[in-house]
């Protein structure tokens, strides 16, 4: 891998990117707090333990943003919140140098808006990375209008080095996958509201009848119902009331232990 990668964030996408990049060299991952750093260490180590010949020691977990100054590509992968991302890019602006490739993982936010907050839209790329990162091969790349040809080539090369297939998509809410996927997922919820069918019945039909690896309601739980609701609102989809009610109750899917299914 030609880039020395810095990752800002400690969630599933950030840790998955770090584990994938650890196959090819040293990675610096920034976590906000002691607790976040400890969780990230465990998540990265668990991911690399499933990858032959990969050393988790290649991933350095830091809490000082200044440690990213020596990287050549910085990918921000914090929560899907435009204000939070803008604030963090304001901090990073004085740390990264003028040659660094800048990127943000997002599934529904405006790449142009985040790029503007970075102060260097000509060096910016939006990456829609799919979870679980080590297994999922696609990365949707969206560029602001100012992005240079060199940055576009470097972003594609970085994805290739990570073992991903990069597809350049328009900077529109939801890009391609979520723009097409979430109306389908929400239609499954609407069908449940209409018929009262159990979640298992709907999911089994789509798995065995359409060849899907995961049913729509299980997939919503996997993504997170709060995240799914935010994506639906961003792309202008009709988010079913029963899903909104679950979010209001704090039933967010797998991560909270309850959604359309109950998890131990």
C-alpha cells in the first residue's frame, strides 16, 4: 500500500478499515477516550485474528490527533452527523499536511458539505464503506467538484490496496446502494404493519425466495434502526411508523439487544 493510513474514529467501520489496512502496513487509529481506545483495540484484534498472516500490532491506537501528522491519507469515520464531522475536520485542518488525501466515510451525508468543512475540497473523497469491512468488497466513492484527478486516482488505488472494488458514484443522498436498498427494506416493514406477519416469516421468504443472504428486517437490525431512520430521512424515503416507534423506545437493533428481533 502506497499510503500510510490514518483513521479517525473507533466504531465498527473505523476498526474494520484498520484491520483491513493492517495486512499491508502500519496504520494509526485515533480514538476519543480511554474507553473508546480500549474497545477499538479489542475490536481490531478480534478482526485480525480471523485474517491469516495479519498482525494487529500494525495498528497503533492513539488519542492525540497530532499523531496523524505523519500519515499520507486520513479517513474520518466517526458518527453519521454532519456537525460532528465538520467540527472534527476543523481540528484536523491544522494537523494534516498539504499533500494528504482526505476522506470521510458516510452513507447519506453530502460529501461536498464535509469537503468544504475540511478546508481542502480539492483533496477530498467520500467513501461509503460497507460493514463488516473485512468481508464486504464494495466502496462507493463520491468526490466534490473540486477534487483533482490525482486525488481521484489515489482514492481508487487505496481501495484497491485494501482489497476493495471502488465504484465512483454521484454525490447524492444515499449514493447508489442505499438509494435503492432502503426503500426495499422499509417496504418490508410496511408489509409487516399491513399483514402482521412475524419478522421471521418475511425474512425467510426473501432469503429462500429471492436468494438474499439476510432478510430485510434482520438487515435493518444489523445496520441499526436509528441509522436506518436517518438514512431514510436523508434520501426522502417513507420511513414506517413502527420503525420510528422502535427508535423512540431505544430498540435500535443488534447493538441495543432489541429491534425487529430480540438478541441475547
